[in-house]
C-alpha cells in the first residue's frame, strides 16, 4: 500500500501525464477526474490533489475521440492572442490615443446623424431612413472591434477568450455584411426616384423600407452564424496568435490544425455573393440613373441629381475600395503589418468618414444638424 505522499505524487503524475500531455478519449479523462474527487474526500490520508498544469499547454489542449466511426473535436483552450499593430511599447500610448479618438469621432458623428434624422420631420424619407440604419450599423461594427483593442493596450494584455473571439467574428460578419446590403438598398432609392418618379411614393413605402432592412439583417445574420458554427468545429493545436487587432475570420481559420477546405470554400463563395450581388445592384442602379440624367435637357437638373447621388457614390467607393484593398493585400503581400493596415482601413476609417461625407455634402442634413445642436430652425 502506498503511503499518502507517494500516493499523492503517483496520482498527480498520472493526471498530469495522461490528461494534460496525452490525447485521451473523453471517458478516460472523466474517470480520472472522478478518482481525484474521491481521493480529495479523505484529506487526512491524501492531501488535496491538484494536477500539475502547464499554462502554455492548457491553452492548446484538445481532446480528439472517435465515436461510431465519426471524428469529432472539442477545443479546450482558454484564449487567443491579438498581436495588434505593433509590439513596440513606446508606440502603444500613441496607438491608444489614435484609436480612441477615431472611435469617439465615429460614435459621435453617426449618433448625430441618427438624432438629426429622427428629430427633423423633413428627413423622414426612405433615403434618410436607410442612412440612419447605416449609421447605427457603423456604430455597432466599430464597437465590436475597437474597445477590446483599447482595453488590451491599457491593461498591457493581448489575450481574448475563445468565446469572445468567436462572438467578435460573428458580429463583424453581421454588421460588415449589413453595411454592404444597406449600401445596395440606398442605391435602389435614387434609382426609383429618378427612373420611376411617378411611382416613387407607391414603391418606396414605409413597409417596403422596413422589410428591406429586416431582410438585409436576416441574410447577414444567417451568414455570420453559418461561418461561426463552421469555426466551432475546428481544433486549434498550433500557436494561437492572431496578427490583427481583432479576431478576423481568415486569420482564425489559418490557426486551425484541422482540415479547413470547407471553411475556405465557404468564405470565398459567400464573399463573392455578398460583394458581387450588392455591387452589381449598385452598378445597375447608377447605370440607369446616368442614362436617365443624360436625357434631361436642363443642366441644373443634371447637377442636382449628381450632387444628390455624389455622397452615396463616395461612400460606396470608400467601402468597396477598402474591401478590395484588404483582399489584394492578403493575396499579394505576406507582410502582416500591411495586412493589418489594410484591414484597419476597412474596419475603422470608412465608419469615421461617412458622417462627414453625408453631412458636408447635403444641405438638408447640415440644416438638421444645425437645428439639433444650436436649436436654430433648418432652412
């Protein structure tokens, strides 16, 4: 019979070597945990047993088992590491101030647009309804990514939990896809107004506007949940370092030690749909708009139409230009710094600039903002 110290050392070594350093079937791991629980009920004979764990190993520990001929995986690590923009401690305060300023400008600018549209009855039109939804989406996508980065810089930590990372991936996909769909819907509004002016009020009624927004939200949510569920089936057995300031889907899949061909195929196919269909709709709408405008005899009428559509065209160019830059950068360059900068241009900069684009180029919006801030009536 083993003496208590010898028994303690033997069981601890058994637990440490088998459970934490080997790949066991789940039932054996549970059986060992029950043995430890029973022995811990006799503290007089056996001092409380704690398995020796290595934190670095615990983060990457996975249990793989076969059940009825089907391979399953269950990832049991605690966190990922977000490497951010740079490891230089001297630059961290500058990056913190820069991103905090951009985040506050984004929140304030888009919030002002939402309040201006809701408070001014003259702006209760389909175009401004879509614009207020776009502003809300930009607030959400910025809030999904930037605050976690600021917290990590402030706490000198790079960690993000597994659950938080998957949630971040899901919400970025929801709001990023929703922004793309809303830009397409916003192109449909001037198309109906210019190409079918007599039927505008009949077509663009409030019920259709709400249904279009809800449809966009439903489609993007289903897409995000599909990608998130596909990520949950992966095992992460390599270094869990993400070379970005938030959990980006492609980088997360690259860390998996499991077959990711299905995930990669899903990404390319769905990205083609979400980028191709809205962009095709925008191109079709503006092709019809330009064709109709060129038939107008009045130069003032042409200028007014192009001035009205100019803000939306600029936002569309900024959004799809940065999306194209992100994927070109990841395909052409292996530099993680360039990829992070390109991703920042997509996930941060457009959301900050869009309120300025819509407010500075739109007299109605400037009047509503003046009334909201100063109390002066809009002209």
